[in-house]
C-alpha cells in the first residue's frame, strides 16, 4: 500500500497544516531501523491546536 503526504505538515482538525516549529524528525522503519525520511515535528503549540480542534469537534462546532 503506497500513499503520499506532505511531510512538512501536521494533520490537525481534518486539515494538513505547517508545523509551527518548522523542525523535522527522522521517520524510522521499526523492522530494521533504517530511515524512511523526515516528518514534521510537532511542538506544544501544535498540541494546543489539536486539543482545541478535538474539543470543537466534540462540541459540534
């Protein structure tokens, strides 16, 4: 199964948004530790946005 997405973004509230830190981290293959690439590194601000989006979803907004 192949899929693609913009590795510089985080998925929050049903949308792909740029990570607020601008940093990335290595995405490793768990079976052998090889590098699969880099993904956006979320931070506290991204977490706050995700929690807010989840609350809005639960509140029906």
